[in-house]
C-alpha cells in the first residue's frame, strides 16, 4: 500500500500545534499554544478514494486502504489495527511509521467485520463480526497477528468492544435486525434488542447483560469509552425513532447497571438522536460525545452525569482524549481538526484548522 504526503507545505504551518511548543493557526487567527506532541490517525475520504490518514507536526499524510476504514486500536510494539467499516472484508495491521507495509487480516469465513476491535495487555485481540447470511453477531478472539482463536455469539449487530482488565470483555450490541443486507432497513425499529454485554474473555461466558427499560426499545447502544477507573463505561446511543428527543448517552457501572444521561437543557434535539464517537478524558472527569447529524460535541461530568455546554462543529464525529486532563481532539467530515478543553463552563476550542480530507467516524491518538 502506498503512502502519500498531501500538500505538506500547505498544512505544515496549520498543523504545527501537533508539535510540542508550537502554535496552531485556525481559520486565519492564532488560537492557542499546544504542549502535546502527537500523531492522530483516522480513515478519510479524498474525493472518491478511501484512505487512511496520519496528522502530525510534519503535516497530513495518507496511505492506501482496500476499502473504507472505521475503528482503530493500538497494539503492542507500536502496531495499530484499523478495521474496515461494516460490512467490511478487511482489517489492516500496520505501523504508523510505515503504514504502506500493512498486513491485511480477513474476517472469519462467512463473516463481515463490524468496524471495531479491542486488545488487552497480553496482546489478545477481539473483533466484532457479523454473519453475512444470518446477521448474527459474533466476537472473535485473535492472537496478535490477527489469527482467529475462539468465537462467541453475542446477539444481533455488535459494534464497539473493549477490555476492562485482561479477563473481562465488554461488547455493545446494537440490536437492530435487518431483513437482508447488513445495510438494509431495520425491521424492529420500535423493539430493538440492544445491550451492553460483559463476557469472560477466555470462555465467552456472559457475566452480565445490561439492557435499557421497556420505554427505550428504540435505542441502539453502539460506541463506548472506558474510564481510568477500569469500572465505568460511557455508552453512545442512536435512536431509531426520532418522533421525540430521548437520551443519547448512558453510563455503565460494570457489574451493576446502565444509567441514561440527560440531554442539553433547552436544546434536547441538539444531537438529532445520534452519537457516533465517545471519549473520556485522562483524569476521568469528563465524557465527550460527538454527533455528526447534530454537528455537536457534547460534554458531561462523569461524577454525576450533569450535561455541560457543548461545542458546535458541522459533521463532527472523530474523537480522542489527549494526554492532558480535560482535553480532546475532534475531527469532522469537512476536514476540521479541533483541540478542545473542557471545564465546568463547557468546551473551549484551543486549536482549530481545516485539512483537505473528509475524516471518517473515529480518531486514534497514536
């Protein structure tokens, strides 16, 4: 797979905030000083071509992918797994220093990848997959090279997954049944069997299955972030019934239960019933969630679930916490890259610029 440096001279100044001690220029004005040296990875579209991207102090570079990419996870030894967008037939294991040398990992025969992967400290990989004929959801455990080891049924339409410690695997099961193709229309929009499932990572035994109440059967639980305490998970939701505003975020205390978080007071329709990415800051104080449909980065206080002032950005979805407490990176389908700082009054943009790339749903700080 080839790697291209895209308009390096054009981007080198505006992306300078990614280099320690440099400044970021955002739409013609100086916004803030950045102390964090970082590389960000995302799938993106350049015209009609789907590629992977790396953004750092040198500029924006891109590398070829077999098809549209989606979620990413850091592996041992500086490697990254980038999983194709569902229904995907590939995942790529690559090094950020030489992504063109990626190895391609296929789904299990008869499966399609569901866009996400997770890894524990021992290097055990887990991928969410869907049976291409039946639509049944499966978690596949893999060794560090991507070779399948075991598989477990988890329910209809799995999405995000994460390890909470080495022995416990948490899976968001979207629960939307479809008549034919994975991308076909839902046939159970008002009776979704969505859940967050805790599994024993070795045996696949269900430790606990968390579901919402009967009044929330239009809600699909899809994306997650684990707090630094290793016991609290923020869960992003998509509502298949937009006739009224319902919560789009939940908080899960592992082993206990799900709690729906409030919508913004006075603007309950801000998220347009859709959350695409979730992150928790390094200090475990704030939850951030993006809605590309609503053009909103939402903010909640983790301790009590209070909804704070969000940040508006059209088609925003990519999201990653930084090394600095209370700060996040966000990207949009219009090429925006924003560094946000959270406090009790809400979000402040401390760096912002635009690249010539349509960033996909997820963002990884390498």
